[in-house]
């Protein structure tokens, strides 16, 4: 599956953004998805993950309660709704996907994923 992330931009602290990840290819509903981010000078880090059915989700502590991951398998798309954004959320955000054998599995590691989107920049000003 090939992925393309979009929806980033410049927003003030406290604002919101919704990132989208468009997937091309077959059997998207067999793929678990995740969002990661990479700030300048830092390693890429896990943000959120969702199972292939959407029934299971998992979040990094830093975004829990502010970000919501979701997906629409009919549209071959995944989403990351980001609320109450902080300057420390500034990063390039990447969506990722991998084949999942079980409906409820979520994956949080960089190496868990085989397909990556190109990234979209999110900048939060103070």
C-alpha cells in the first residue's frame, strides 16, 4: 500500500488541525495504521496507532486526550485530529501502515511498519 499524508500547516498554540493519510492499493482494511512525527534534530517518534478495523487505538502520553486517530476503510483513508496544539507538537508528521494479521492489533514501533507516507509539516506558534 502507498500512502500520502497531507493537511499540515501553521497554527497558533491552542489551535487544531486534521491530518489525512490517503492510501492506494488493495486491501487497505487489512492494514493497521500509525502516525509518527519528527521534530528538527530529534528522532522520529510514535504518536498514535489504530487497528485495521479501527476498534483499537493507542496514543503516546504526550498527545493523549488531545489527538484522535481514526480511519475510514471505505475511503482508504486515515486521520489524525489534533486539538489544543502546543509549540512542542511542531514536527513533520508521517503516516505509516503495515499488514496486520489480527483485527485488534496496534503497532507502536518504527520498525513495525513497512509503508510510509512522505510527511506533512505541522508548525505551532506560541
